């Protein structure tokens, strides 16, 4: 017997995310209170996309759109595609700035597909949703916090991606500094060496463990906990303004780092009132999103979620 689809529109808000958080390269991520709002409904034929806000006029308007592609892969996982989809996107997450815009699109597509399938949230549980999203993205560090909210630790096993979600201490106060120019993950990864010194790997292992404690229990340790030797230094030459702002913030006692692959800068502690980032940067104070990408409408209201890995959730 085939799947059945709901006739009502389904919506999801997908949070921006920041990956790495300094030393947690390809493993740690944080969901932020800046959202793309997506709405989809099943139609009789074809795929249409209407985009407003970030990326309007530049993103594909049909089946090549990343949200649609992610929906189709999720439908294929469930075993059947609907005849058509009409998608509306209100985008607020800056594109190609290191704030998880692609992960928000991917997770949004997975969640919309789950919502449009009758009993889709049970048929494709959160564990499966994470695996699908990470497979599309190529790595789980951004899709995990986008799906689950909060602070996440993600890894990949033989069966696919897994993650745990931890609650952050109220003293964690994210501020992002967003530049006008874009940056691309592939370019940033190309700057990384194939091997790093053992002492640098050991340094980052210790700082990542400390960062987990600092984010969840003791934010006073965030400045030393966000030190990194695996990726930011190698990428600095390609993002000199980003590297300079991170250095300036850290000199002022702020736990700052490159957000994802950059060029956005993320600060996790309060920025002094007199600090001047410069006209090149747009600063925005955000919170930590604790909910992740929730499905609304159709026949579901995704209110609570279970664990997606052995470990605790908040």
C-alpha cells in the first residue's frame, strides 16, 4: 500500500546554526534564534518555489531548489513522491556566510516532507531525519543543531550520522558579526592541510572537552575553551578581515571564533559596549534556539522530540 499525503499546507521554521565553535571542528554546533520560514503543500503536478528575503532572485525556482531536493530525497526514503509541491520560503539566514543556510534548507526540506506524509513523523523518526539530512549535506555538524536545537555534538558511524543535544547555560550570549561578502565552505576546506601536528590535535581535543563544560555549566571558561589550532589559522589568509575581528574580540576578552567556514564571526560572551567592529560588519545579538526545526500544520504539531543518540537531551 502506498503512502498518503495531507492536503493542508505544512510549515517549518529552521534556525540558523554555527558549527565548529572554535575547537570542535566538524563535530560541535549551536542553533541560533534567526529563522527561515518554509511552507509547502502537495499539488497535482510539478514543483514551484517562491523565495523572499535572503537569496531572492538568485536561488532556483523549481526542482533544483535545495529544499525541494531534500524533500524529494526524504520522500524517496519513505517510498513514494507526491505528484507536485508548491513551496514558499521566507529567508532570513544570510546565504554563504557560515550560519548554516544550506543546512536550514536541507533540514527544512526533510521536515516538510515528514509533515506532508500522513504519520510521517513516526514513519521517519528523528534519528532517520538526521541521517537523511547529514547524507545530503555531507557532514552532520550544522544539520544536527538545526534539527534538534541547542548545543549538539554530532558524529558519524557506519549506519550514518548521530547526535546528542545538550542545554546551554543562560550565560551563553551569542552575537554574530556578518560581513557583506560571501564565503564558501569548499574554498575554506581547500585551505586546510591533509595532516596536522599531533600536539595541535591533542590541544583541540582538550579544548573541545572544556568547551562542552563551558557551554553547559560554566561560561566563564568560554574564552580559553574556544581556542583552536586545527582550522582557523589555516583559513586566516583567505579571510583577513574575519581573522582580524576574531583577534580583536579575543583581545577584548570576548570568546569569539569563526562561525562555521566563515566569514561571519560568532561571539559567545557579551561584547563590551564600546567595542567597534567597523562599518564592514553588521552585528546582531541572538539567543540560543532550544527547539530546532518544528513541523506545524497538516495533521501534526511536533511539540516534543526524543533522543537521537545514546546520551541525554534537554
